[in-house]
C-alpha cells in the first residue's frame, strides 16, 4: 500500500494531508452529533411548550435552563430576551446553535472539491513526465513511460477516493443541520402563536 502511495508522485503528500483533515473533521463531527443526540430531550421541550401554553413563562424558563437540549436552549434564550421581539431573539439563538452544527462542513466541502483537483494535477504532472520521456532519449525504457502513466492514475484514484469518502458524511451532517433548523423553527412557531394569544 505504501509503495503504491509513493508511486503516485509528490502530489500524494497534499492528498495525504487532505485525507487526514477529512478524517479528523468527520470523526469530530460524528462525535458532536452523537453527543447532541444523547442530550436531545424532546419531553423537556414538550414540557416547556406546555408551560408556555398555560402562561407559566417563569416555569418554562426554569425547565429550559436545566435542559441540555439545543432546542430547549434556543427557546429559553429567546424567552429570556423577548422584550423587543421574540422572533429576533429566537433567530439569534437558532443561529448560534446552527453555527455549532455547521462547524467543519466548510472544510469538508473544500476537501470534496480540492481532492479530485489535486488528483487531476497529479495526472497532468505524471503525463507530462511520460511525454517528456517519449521526447527524450528514454524511448528504450517503456517501463519509465508507463510508470509516469501509473503515477497519473494513482493520484487521480486517491483524489476521487477522498472526495467520495468525504461526500457521504458531508451530506449526512448537512441533513442533521437542516433537521436541527426545522426543529427550532417548529418550536419557535408554536411558542410565538401562544405568546401572541
């Protein structure tokens, strides 16, 4: 495996760095999602909404302050800062929470684009070396020429492999972020109706 990696040429080192970064971000983000899912407490959110329906805002704030659920945190912040506008306070709290969900996604998005481009760069440099040998005195050494082509193909394969591997967790993490946004939006709409009434 290491021999194949080294045959890919100098472009393989940046690809290795990209793959390590992708792996690190994916592991950290999956741990984050696991912790958030573990801290998710829909009964607490439901109880907060029930207290708001009854008009017991202080009790709702106490319940929200004791919860580790991200929806409860956002709702509690919005209730505590509703003097000017509940919807603005909720938007601010939701943005803070969504920022936590979005962390690392830009890096994955960049890696998904960058890895195949680095692979293509390896392809181009490998082909340049091969054609350079064809034009020089290396015509009697077909293995040197095919080595350049192999280098080109290895770099492309690694670049595409990194992008494909990063794409799956990227889409999963994006869907978790969207799910979190919808949950907070739903709770905010529910509360806003009761506050107006």
